[in-house]
C-alpha cells in the first residue's frame, strides 16, 4: 500500500504501445512511477485495508506507534496532530521508514527494530479486520474534527480537506478486507518485491544490517500471503486460474534467472553497498557473501514455496482442467464468463470506491464512463480528420516509428529540462538523477521506464529506471516516456512540490490521479517538442490522439469489465465496434482483471486536469498563461480534484 490508512492503488500501468497496429499487447507497466510509500504498493497491495491495524508489530515499534496515537489525541494544534499522524504512518515498517526519510531522527523518530511488513495473517485472521480498522480511522477522524474551526492558512486548509476526504474513503474501503488479490503476474508481490528491496536505501552499515534482517523475514511474509490467498479462495474471492497460470509462468522465468546468476537481489545489493563511504573492502565482501547466503537460504526458497502453492492451486482447481505443461492462460479463460470485480458480492460498489481512490475524482462511475467515451470519440475523430485532410502525414504516421535526434536517456532528459522553461516554472535547483537499467531477470515483468521517488529529506537525488526491452534506435517513444517520468513529469513534479516545503502529511498522502494525470498531461504536451520530418502539426496531433485512444480504450474496458461485468467476448466486440483488431483483447482483459482501476489513474487524472484547465482559463481570461496554470496546479500539489477545484478557482 501507499500510505497505510490513507493509501492508494497500485502504481503499475499497462498501456497498449501503438494504435497503428490496432491496439497491441499491454506492455508491462508503461509508466509505473513508484511513488511515496511505494513499499506498500509493491510489497503488499491490499489497497487501504490491512497495513496499520492488527497489532502485529514487535514490542518496540508497537509501543512507539501507540504513543503516536496518544499524541494525536492530545494534540493542541493541527500541526501537532498531522506530525504525530505522519510519524505513526511512517513507522509502519522498516521499508516504509527507509523510503520516506533519509534521517528519521530529524523527525523525532527513534531507531526501531527491523520489520519487513506490518501484516501478519495469523493476527489478521484472529481479529476483526473491519472493526479494528474502523476504530483506528474513527479515532483519527475524531482527532481531525477538533480542528474544523481552527484558524488555518491556505496550506493548512488544503491539508485538512484532503485528510477529511481521505479518511471518509478509507473507512468505506475498509469494509472489503479480502477483495485485493496479491498474486498477479505483473502486480503481484512476487513481481514487485525485487524492485522494492532492490531500491531499499543502503546509506550506512546500520542500513545493511537492517536490510539483511529483512531478508530473513521474507519466508514469513510469503507465508502470510499464501494464508491470505487461501482464505480468499475459501471465501470464493480467489484469483482466476488464468491469472494464476500467468503468474506461475513469470515466476518460472524469475527462478530460472535466480539460479543462473541473474539475481537482482544480489546484483542490486552489490551495487548499493559499493557507494557506502567508510566501508572497508573486507567488510564489503563479508556483507556481499552474507547477502548471497541469505538470498539462497530465505528468498529463493520463499519464491519456490509460493510457486508450488500456485501450482497446487491450479492442480486442485474445481474446474475441469489441470495445470498440465501444455496449458496456457488462454485455455483457462472462458470467453463467455465474466471475471471482473463486478462478479464478487457487492463488487461493483467496491470498484467504485477503488476508482475514487485511484483517480481522486468524485464523479460517479457512470459519469466517468461518459467522460471516457467522449475522449475516445474525440481522439478517433481527430485521427479521421487528419487522414482525410493530410493524407501525407497520416501515411507517414502509419508506416514509420516516432523518432527523435536525441540518442540517450541522459541527452533526452537534458533537452527536456531546457525545452519546458517557457511554459513551466523553474525549479529552485537542478536536481541530481541517475539512469539505471532494469536487470534481465525482471525486464519481462516491469515497465519500459519508472521513477523511484526519493526520501522527502533527500529529494534532490532521484532515480529513473529504463527497461531495455522497450527501447529502440529511433527512441521517439523513449523521449515521451522520459517526459512522463522525468521532465516535466514525475521527477520534476516531485522536486517542485518538495521545494514548496509542504507539511510532512502532504508528502505522505497518495493521489495517483493527480500524479499520473499530470505525467500523462505533460507527456501528451511533449509531442510538441519533437522535430517532425514533415511540416505542420498533423504528426504531432496524430501521436497525441494515439496516446489518448490507447488510454481511453483501455480505461473503458477496465470500467466495462469491473463495473458492468463484461466478458472477453464483450471486450472483443468493443474493439471491433470501434474499428480495431481484437487480437490483443485477451491481454488487455487479463490485465484489467488483475489490476482494476490502474488505467483510470492516467486517463481520468488527465481528463480532470484538462477540465480544470478550461475552468481556470475561463476564470483568468486575458490574464491566463500556460505557466501560471501549471504553477498554481503544482503549488497546490497532489490532491483530489474536488479540493483542487475549490482552491484553484475564484472562491479561494
């Protein structure tokens, strides 16, 4: 999860890569930005339900967090309350703390014992998930309500509004403790754990010791996942067999890599400790050897056990099939059977809440369906218009890949940082960033690129991962992808907001709709920065329309599958009715069943920003400028769109 009580939805995103070949297979997580409190998303994606509430911490952490709850109750000011809340959430486990803060002591957070995750299925199963969760959330709501009439500046009013809305949504989502599946092939815990631990910050020798202790806890963590999934299966909420088989196949690839010296747990560890100053060569080798031993003793067997559990589930399925070596996920997916969230008891209601969490939009699902259909029709209309009026551009677009003259990620990011200066506010300082390459063993399961958000007290140091499976000689797609991940996308937006010195609680709350909507918005704008081989704007408009069409098609299918009960046959018909080959319908169908509402963070977030932009234009009239709109949106920072409208428009 993102932020325990206030967490959001998973960050992964699958985007069909091109319109020109109809709609292609969803590439693995097109724009996955690993955002604040990402360890919970990547580690244990139980959106808004499990992380804080079950008394599963060891004594030191539990007693400290209990003291923070007491501080919330005793707080005499809104600032004191939010700081106690921040400390409470930041100390959920060691991974959350390490990702959030480089120096926890500066926030009055003591050194706590290593803890991999707050989730213990034994404690979870013996307690009332809904009751315990609601008690915690009600306590927070009661504390917050004491400051409803407090004299707050604009920053405080925004934070208050966000917390109030977030707590209301969290309480509603807490009624669905077993609705999140953990074993997806791309978004499951087994796929994301290597990234989460592979980026765990190793700044000191003490961090190394904590990290190694966390590795020893991986078997218990995976055992809890298995217990949780077994309970879901017992309740009739289990992961469909076709998704389990896809996960099994991905795990086979990962295990093969682990056994063939392509082990990201070892490679990334060796790389990270090489940068620790003051660590002797002898100690470095000792830690490297210990890490190798722990990976072999704790991590690999955990993956093997989870693999065997999935295999057993497939072999004992109640369906009339077995997990034979010749079976494929396709053979287990019945085209006439619905598999989305709407098939679960009260599943459409749960999905509506999940959509609200993922998008930050307060619109109903029916309204979002209309928005999505309108955006699809408009973008398709743009393509048709250009095909009729500028045939030369349209034929070039169909026959050639998008190109850029910039040949490396570094030169692309440098160029983008200069190109955006006219329409986007300048950063206080140029942030440092590293470009890293996804390891071969993880390439097939991860996105073309993703951004790792830094600790809030070390935000000038940033990392962007590039997946070599998705780069090519032309690098046109890499250019716009890095606009999304870098400048003026995730990296730029993160650094800008941190430069405004926001309260800690603002940096902890997760708003995927704002963050991914912004990154999609600037990505679409970045097509204007490319040098096209033909005169005029037609090629630029075609590429922009392609991006919107891919998002709108995928989002409409997500809504149809998970809210309206669409089957694969329905999805195939939807493709064909809109003029597309349905060859890739199965891949997209599988993904939206695995990761409901993920697409919507991007499309709905983008559409909400476009809508807000028009309202802001109408308000400012002759005083409007692109830079002023961007600056105001960035100054307010990640928020739900109801709060954004309230504070961006004239009443404030």
